[in-house]
C-alpha cells in the first residue's frame, strides 16, 4: 500500500512537472504566434513600400537621364566659356602690350 502511495506521489509530481512544462510551452507558443503575426504585418508593409517604389522607379530614371543630359550640356557650355575667356585674355594681353609699346614710343 505504501509502495502504491509512493508511486502515486511520484506520478503526481511527474504530472505536475508535465503540466508546468505544458503551460510554459503554451505561453511560448502564444508569444511566437504574436511575433509571427507582427513579422507578417511588417513584411506586408515592406512589400507595399516596395510596390510603391517600383512605381516611382521609371519616373526617377527619366529624371536622372534628364539631369545627366543637362550636366553634359553644362559641362560643354562651361568648356566653351572657358575657351572664350582664354581668347579674351589673350586679346587683352595683346592690347596691353600694344598700349605699352605705343607709350614707349
């Protein structure tokens, strides 16, 4: 009888341990489910943002191309302006030399 009582106590302890572990696992499962739902929402938001960005991409590409063409035009214009400045500086130098030569006469 004592042996049966001891076995019953052991079984009760084991059942309590199993019940405690089951409770812990249920809590962990609920937390993981909550995390999973949160992650799914974040993924959906990210996908939505990606779709919007994909829609904007063609506009941005065309703006970049337009700006690249404008930069090339400005570079060419700058180069031409620098060349004109050099030519004018040469003419000014020649005129100054001519003026100095005339003064020396």
